[in-house]
């Protein structure tokens, strides 16, 4: 049980780091500007990396519970990735003043958030698979 929790925690943190770097890279490359999304990202420890690692790893801890119902690892992780997406779209974005679904930042903001969360879920599954296989 401890190994499953540790694998989920590690996978969640790994996924959060990957998503943080991908979003930062997309913003630096001007992709958000191209699709009219005014989402700003940074690579500062206090503002971006640390909170994302903490939240990603904590969300990942939900995986062992979900795997009891969905035995396929990738599918379970992608289903789990919808929880932080829903929280971001319906709680954190409105609370930050960006409107429901974050549409005040641009019409495609919900798509960016869903894609980021799916990337997190897929990376979570790969991290967990590596830890569980001993690789």
C-alpha cells in the first residue's frame, strides 16, 4: 500500500512538473498569444513550481482509490485528471476573477486547462508505471 501511495505521489509531482514546463514553454513560444489566451505562467519557485508540485502530488494520491474501480492504469489516471480540471475551471478560475471556466482569459482557456490536465494524467500514469515496475 505504501508503494502505491508513493508511486501516486511521485507520478503526480512528475506530471505537475511536466505540465508546468509545457505551459511555460507554450507561453514563451507565443502559443497562448496565437490562440488569444491571456494566461501568464512563470518558472518561479514560489509562484508556480512549488504550488504545482504540491497540488499535483496531492491529486495523485487519489489514484489508489480510483484503481480499485478502474484497473487500467492509463484510463484511471485520465479519469482522475478530470478532478483537477473541474476544480480549476469551476473553482480556482472564478475565484481568481477570470470568470467561470476562465473564459475572461480567452475563449480557448478551458481547452488549454483540459489539455494540461490530460497531460498531467498521462504523465502520472507513466510515472506510476515506472515506479511499480521497478525501473
